[in-house]
C-alpha cells in the first residue's frame, strides 16, 4: 500500500510517513487533507465572536521570537488595571461577544491574586461569558513564582472562573530548538504535563505550534506526534493551531520566511497526523485572512474569531491589531465557498450564517 493509499483509507501514519507527506505535491496533499476535513465537518468553517485582552507586556523571560514583551524591541511597558479590563468587558458584552481571551506576559510585579481576582470579577458580572485564560507558560511562571504546584494553580483558576485554556507557549516541543528560541520558559515536558492535568480536571484546552523560524520539518512532525499521544490519553484538546512565525521586531533574524506553499502543506499534514483532534484552526492573525481561507481547502475547518484587538502578534508585524469586522468575516467565508458557522469556545454550534 502506498502512502497516499494509506492516508486515503483513513489509517494512522507514523513519524516517517508523516514526514514523507511533505514530499507529495501540494494538490495531492491538499486533496487528502480535504477528504478528512469533509468527513468531519463538510463545508462548515467555524468561528467565534471573541475579544483578546493582553493585560501586561512586562515579562521576566526573553524569548528570541517575541516582539510583544517590554524590552529593547518594545520599550513601552504597560499593565492594565482591573477597571480598565472590566470596562473592555462591559463594552464587548453589549455587542454580544461570547468569549474573552486573556493572555499576557510573565510579570513578576502583578501577583497571582491580581490574575485570579480579575477572572472572578468578570465571572461575577457576566456568568455566561466564556473566560479562556492563562497559557501553560504563564501557569508554569506563576507556580514557580509563588511556590505552588501546577494542580494548585489550575484548581485556583477553576475556582476563580476560568473555563478553558488557550494553547500558547507550546512553540516547538523539540528541546534543542526550544533551548535556542525560548530558554528558561516552560519546557515541552512541563507544557504537556500542565495540559494533561487540566484535561484530567474535566477541562478543555487548545494546542499551538509556532513554525517558520529555525525549526525543521522533522521538528514539526515531532510536535504533532507528542500532541497526538497526549490526545489519545485525555481527549482534552479542542483544536490544533499552527501559528506562523512573525518576523519583525525580534531577535531571531530569520531571513527565509515561509512560503504560502509550505504553510498550506503544514496545515494539511496536521489534519492527517492529528486524526484525534477534530478541529484545525487556520489562525488568520498569523497567516492573513486570505491564506486562512485558502487553508480551509487544505484541512483546516476553523478561523478563530473576530478578535477585535490583538497585541502580541501585531507587535511582530501581523496585520491583526484591530481584529476583523463580523459581517466582512462572514462574507469572506461565504465567498470562499464555505458555510460560516458561529461556535462557542468548546465548538458547540450556535448559529449557521
């Protein structure tokens, strides 16, 4: 049986076979990924109406790929007050936004209680608003800073109102690459352990992969395989989100930026490799809206959401600072031949547009 026949039959691929998928021509690969996508989702493209809030950019870590944290590349440190955050939340709820996504830097000055109290204030004011908050990198930082176990931090998050976890901080799981791009940050083993513990508490999360910097194709496949292994055990990942590295205002100095061809191949391969993760998100923030829509033909079935305000990737050159208009978003999906489906944060369908 050839590799194409094996994928077509729905069988699981191993590491070497997954790597070999990159050698297929893009149309064959796209067709294989689209077959799997359509079996799961037909022509539906999911999105949610959400708002990102990034409360502080002051960070004790210095990741080479980051343009967001306050440093020589971003000399404008800030920390929002709870009132500022709540004013934003008051505004978004009036406009029927269903999810607030709160991630930021590793600020040693704000305090664990500062995070917890804002979650509690949001939930007390708006019990039905979904709070997605704190990456595994932030949880690792807080556990170290306050001498607490991961379980203690996770239990506090649940107690104070966090509903699900985003997938940030995963970057690339290969330890050598990680040592180079984000030394001192949460390790790959710690990242996976935190998400495993979160899933064991009956909660869901996403998982990302930052690619297009110094990693190789084999590192991407290794990353996907580690996700697949944990998902076999917990079934706790809602979505896989391949994030395209943004090249401006950081210290990696990557010269050969990814082609759209390579991005689409990686999305398609993720659909084939991650046969136990239902949703593949083409995160338009890092890929552009147009390429994210093309990626819907290459295995992706989700576009994230309207976002409204985004600080982390836009600091590195992404055109995402002000989000995207809902009606424009819906029109773009329809014009691409897909059915726009508004979802909640856990992928329950809310409305077919």
